[in-house]
């Protein structure tokens, strides 16, 4: 499984960005896809995840601001990020897996995309 993330950039606080993650390869084996982020000096953390059945999971810090969705026909997962805050600044990674939302539970990782929110 290969994951190609895109959509990062620089935005002012209060602004919006949409990240995209296109999956290819043996995607039939994947039941979970998610977005994780890692800020400088911090551990990588789950931001939002979505299962093949459409169930979603969000970090408390982004609830009400971020929305994860998927287009099964395009094998693509999106992360719509609204009301961005400087503390959302991080490298965002797309991941896919089966077992769980933990870092160890995700089997495939895309290259990160930088999101920078200026105050």
C-alpha cells in the first residue's frame, strides 16, 4: 500500500486547509485510515481516523474544527481543517492499517506534509 499526502501549507490563524491522502496498491486489506501529526519536540499523535465503515475518531483538540472523510471510489481520505490555530502547526502524516489507531497499529505511512499556522 502506498500513500500520497498533499495539501499542506502556510495559513493564518482562523484559516482553513484541506489535506488529501491517495492510497494505491493492496488497499482491500485496509480498514482504517487516519491523519497523524508531529510537532517539533512532541510525539506523533492521532488527529483523526476513519474506518471502512465510516466510523470516525478525533483527537479532543480538533473536535468541532476538523473533519475527516473518504471517497472510496477514489481511494482517497481527506482532512478538512477549519479554524486553524498556531498549535496545529506540525507535520501531518497519512497512515493506513487494520489493528488499531495506535502508532504501532498502523501498517503504512505516507510522507508528511507540513502545516504551518501563523498567529
